[in-house]
């Protein structure tokens, strides 16, 4: 899937067009040359959220299946959350 990059300055003048285009083409918004946000379709966002949930569930299931003593749940959760950053 291709993306389009647009600076915040130019985005303001045609935001409606960017929103309409989001169904087929994500737009990466830049500020001072740095990528800071994206306009994507709701379907793409929902799919991302589903994949994230599946990934976290798989990690937790793998950790729970490994009953090795000495791994505090706090460490498991910290590592799980760190992978998501």
C-alpha cells in the first residue's frame, strides 16, 4: 500500500480531500520533516487494533504456558507492554 506524505501546513487547506482519500491511500502527516501522525481508513485502524490484541494475547498465552518458577507477573506484563511501544 502506498502512502502520501504531507506537511501540516499544506494539509490544512485540503483536509476534506485527505479524509476522502483515506479509504484507499493513507496520508502521513509531517511537521518540520518528521512523521508525526497519519490519516488512515477506519477499517485499517480496526485491523491494526485486532492484530495488536491477537499479538498481546499470544504473548500472554506463551508466558502462561511456561510455568517456570521465578517470573513475577509484573515482569511479564512490563515486557509485554514494552514490546507494544
